[in-house]
C-alpha cells in the first residue's frame, strides 16, 4: 500500500484521492497523511495536486518510542541498500523524514551514522542526507536522487496507535509546476492566478480522465485548460474578455511546444452566462472572484462584492444547468472571503438544490472543508463539486431581482 503526504490543506488532498481511487481505498490516518490500499489503478504522483510525496509502506511498529522505531528504520535501510548488491562496491544516499514522530536532530543523525557504519562494513559507501527540519522537502529529495536507483528516503510516520515506515517512490515535480506557473508567456496577477496544483485537484474532483472533453467557461489565462491538455483532453475555453482568450491561446501554444504534445482546443470570446453549448460533460472553472483584497473590507463594500460575484455565478449556473449531460460533473472554484466574523460564502452555495444541482459528497471530508485559502489571503476559493440533480427549477427564478438580490451574506465561523 501507498502512504501519501498531503499538502498544506489535507482535506483537499483526501477529497482528490477519493475522486481518483474511490473512498473505500482511502484511509485517512490523521495529521495530514492518507493511505491508499492496493488496487488495479494506482494514481500517479504527477496527476495529483494535493499530494506532496508518495511512499511504499515497508513496515509498521506498534509504538511511537524512538528506540524501537529507529531500530526498525535501521533494518529497512540496510535491506534496501543491500538488495541486489553485486560484487563491486557501490554508493547509496539515504535520508530520513519524521512526520509526527518526536526525535531530536541528534538522534536522527546517530541513526544515519549507524546505517552508514553497517553498510560500510559491507563495502557500500553511504551519503546521509540531512536538513535543518525533521522533514526533507521536495527539492532535497529530488536534488539528492532519493526516490530510485541508489537513493532512498525513509518516512517515519505516526499513525493511529502505530508508526509507519515507508520508502518514498515519488515527490511533486516542483520545477515543472514552477515552469507552468511562472514560465508561461501570459500571466495576469490582477485577476488572480490559479495555481497548477489547484487546477489538478479540480480536474480530479471533476473526474477528468485522458480523452475527456473539458470546458472552462471562465478560462482567464488558461491554467485549467493547460493542465487538462497535459492529460490529453480536448479542451474548450470561454472568456468574456478578448485579451484573456488571446492569453489562453498563447499559453496553450507554448505548452504544446515546451512539452511536445498536440493539443485539441477551441477558444471563444463570449459571455458564459448566455453562451449555448450543445452538451457539456466536464466543466472545470474558476468563476468571477471579485477584486483583489489585502484586508477585509467594510461591511457595505463586502455586501457589494458578494452581490456582484453571486449575480455572475447564479446566471452562469442557471444557463449551464439545461446543457449538462446526465453524467456530467463539474468542479467550480467560487469566491470565499475571510472576514472578522468568519468566512463569507456566496449565497448561491446554499441554493444549489433549487437550481437543479446536487452537490457531490465525500466519505472522509465535509464539503465545507473544501476551501483553498492561504493564511495571508482575504479572497479564497470554495470548491463546489456538482452533478445534475433530480429536478430542474425554472431558470427565470434565478434571473429576477438583479445584483441587489444577492446581498444576503452567509457567514460561517
């Protein structure tokens, strides 16, 4: 089985894993980790935005005591480093990362030196990789080649009543993420920049697979379409602003050249609250987020911002509902705001059933936990995973009242 080290907001990673492999194969262990039990289709690290590391569980210890845990790590390290050893001496690199297990840096160094001495006796040269923190980050793992060949990172993870020992098999490719985020030709900080990892999570929550037709009705500079194209999907982007359509085209053309892939795409400059599709099956998009904010606004301005964003979201959802196929699935990032009283949500989030949508639930995560919000942000993103509901309301109901009808602010503490 595999153990996954999740990102800063582990609930998002758990929901993503549920969508990819099914809830029955996901076992949350607490403290930001989750286990994936064996199955026919194990996910690839490169497709998961919410998983920092994936590791193969190679042993468990029914205690958290370091003397017994370190002895088990020692044995697994020796076994791994000597497996398949030929006659000539060879070199290995070994690192240890602690997750929820308490040991001093000195104790970890002593373990590394003990492993080094034992392997040296067997003619194997060892380089012990350490850092200032108990956890080796992705860059350290990648740069020291600790995921294959003669490199090993051992994760020591406190679970429920036991300690897992796992060997890292993959980590997030931070250079590739950075390239797609900061290296693409067109970016626009004023409209907000959806991170590639979040785009991947949204695609997975919408159950996008290779060959899917993916539509982004608010495509902006095209990040979601770029990530979908890397999965060999056919993509369609719509934006009301011609400069955004142009930016998306430039970014998709750049992606095709940089990654050596063919991309089937269609881009349209149009208003998605009125646009007519023939039929859509996978919709993944970030709707209008309103203005960028550095601090929570005063109450009246907050009401105006919420009303504007809610107006756009309602009109779009009303227009989209009648054009969804029966097996359609959507993942929408809608704005959520940090206020002095708590989180402010769009009113439409509480009206989805009446609009003919069913919000997809998850076994291990509550829907209200699906919020992407960094500590320094005021404007975050609430992820709505939707499918067609059992009834479709009259769309005229959602067009009456104008923007002012949307100013009943929902606050969650």
